């Protein structure tokens, strides 16, 4: 499995393009908003002859779904996310204005919902969705057991955890999600976060001051 990381938009959000040797690919948290970001993303797909089959979101905060409409317009694939985060698609233009970001288009509507413990497949690869609310009510992580990797959005970072002061965030719920759903994963599991560098479950058990 190959994981290509793009860092997009003013929030420096990590967008992940994940694929295997079948050339089937999924996009996790498409955050491209500027034209040159969209161009770079599309060119990588062309250069590597990839076939996008799923667009999924760990959550629907603004910076993680900027590029969903671009993907739907380009590849005719609507994004999937947890139903508890669907409210975040409302009023994205005003949300952007709060951060000084001119959002020109309404948010892309969802093509379906992600459920806890739901299994997904693409190519020769499979993974499971883990509902990990707290940063947002519909936050999910995507666990690739055979590949020893988990994509956690903004739930857990290297040396930190997600913020809980945004709408419907909750600190106790976030800590509970991390302890119950993420820390039991093998220590060697690589964590791909929504911002910043990769880390591992084992490293965060030892060095994360919030846990």
C-alpha cells in the first residue's frame, strides 16, 4: 500500500491518497482549495495512472472537505462521512469568512454515510472505520490492520490531541475515544493525522502529555 500525503490550504491539512498495486485508490480528507493545489493533486493521479474509487472523510471540518466538490466534479464520486458530521456542510461560506478564507462554492453533499465498524475495500486492500467522536461528533478513524496504519483525522496528533472547542466538540468524549478505540491498536501502528507528522500508537502512549 502506498500513502501519498499532500499538505493543502491555509490550515496545512494533510490530504491522503492511498492506493495499492491494482492502481485503485481512495482519497481521505480532500483539502485542496487553491487552483494550483487541485492541479498538483490531479496531475499525481494522472502520472501514476490511478483510479479513484472512494472519497472518504474522517470528519467534515472546513479544512478537511474543501476539495470534495472538486473531486465530485472531476471524478463523479461524492464523499462519504459519518452522519453526525453532516451539519458541518451547512454555511461553509460563512465558516470560511470567519477564518478569512474566501469559500466560493457551497459544500459538496454526501454520497452516503460511514458507520462504526464498517468495512471498506479497494483493490486488494481493506480497512475498517472506527467511530471516535470528541473532536467532532462524527469523527472516524480508518484502520488498515494488515498495513499496520490508522488515519485518525484530528483526533490524535504527535504529542497532542484534537481541539474540542468547535461546535459539538467534547473533551471527555475525545479522551474516551482515544483510550477505547485507538490506544488498544498495536504499538507499531503508524498514525496518519490530519495535520503534522506521522507517529505511532506506542510513541503516543509514552510521550503524549494529554494521555
